C-alpha cells in the first residue's frame, strides 16, 4: 500500500512540475511581448502608406529599438515623404512612432533606432556564449501584419555556435563577400527553430528568464525564397547579443 502511495505521489509531482514549467514559459512570453515591435516604412505616395518590413525590440531606456540592418537599409526618396516607423502595441490599431537610425553595424547586420517614447525594455544577457541544447524562444511577426499586429512566439533550442557562412550549392554562388567571411568568419547561433522572413530583427531570448541572447537575422532556405513559408527548413540563425551591446556602447548610447 505504501508503495502505491509513493508511486502516486511521484506521478503528481511530475505533473505539477510540468505545469509549473508551462506556466513559467507562458509568463516569460507575456512579459516579453510588450517590448516587441514592428519596424517599417511610412511612404506618403504609396497605396500602402504604412509598410511593415520586419521585427525589432525595445532595450536600454525603452526608446532604443534593435533590429537588423537589412530591415532598415532603405534608400529614402527625398522628393516624397518617406521615413522609418515603429509599430508598438498589439491589435489592428497599433501606436506608430517615427524612428531614426542612431547606430548601425553592417557587418553584423544590426541597426539601432530611436523613438520619442519609452517602451518596456528587454534585458540583454551577458556576452557569454549560450551552450548547445539550451531552450530559447523567439517572438516576432513571421507573416507581417495583414490582420493587425499580433506577435507570434516560436520555441526551439540552440543547435550550434557556428561561423556566419551558409554553404553554397556550387562555386558560382560564392560572392566576394562570402569568400571574405570564409577567411575571417564571425560566430553566430544556429537554431533548431522555425522562423520566416518577417522574423528578421526578432529577439531570441532565454526561455527561463527572458534575457535577450541574440537577434534573429536569417533563415536557411531549402528551395526558393517564395517557398520558405510553405516549406520552412526549421534552421535559423541569430546574431549574438554581444554585438548589439558593443554597438550601443561604441555609439555613446545608454544601456
């Protein structure tokens, strides 16, 4: 009889632990979501004046927005009204802020924007490398904002800490830039996590405490860019947060 009670107690404990873990992850996501923003372009002459181009997140004092450089590397036309914008909040009617680039690191695909508001800021993890197998979360806008601003969260693990070079299928695809990276590669996180083009600039964060460990900047495409939504590879890459911290301090911005 005592053995049965012990087994039952262990079973209840396992169920309780599982419930606590699920609630903990849910709490972390709830805490992170208000800091995740859309990053885009206002174009007065376009049929779609407010265009979402990617994801970003607030850090520092909440007025700084981290994203990918490729999300905001837009040549603005001086003849018409165009400027960068940040979409904050959730739903069909987000708050929109005008944004300006205050720092950029093209090599590591990072840009820092500034807005005239203080959003809830995410905490950056330290510069230590996160070991393979650690659980991570990713929150952003994988398919844009057709129905409104509703951030989605994906869950996965760090698969590897690897050189920032995606192998080419053949030698004709090796550009000078890729060859240079092969010679002097920087290291990034390879992730076992599903992401899409709209996730560019999304915070990659620790599933246990919500600290940002990286910035999602690309996905591995198996076939064509057009098929990535229908057939995601499940392989994504993120820039370590140390490069964001370094750019922030180098630019004289406050963390």
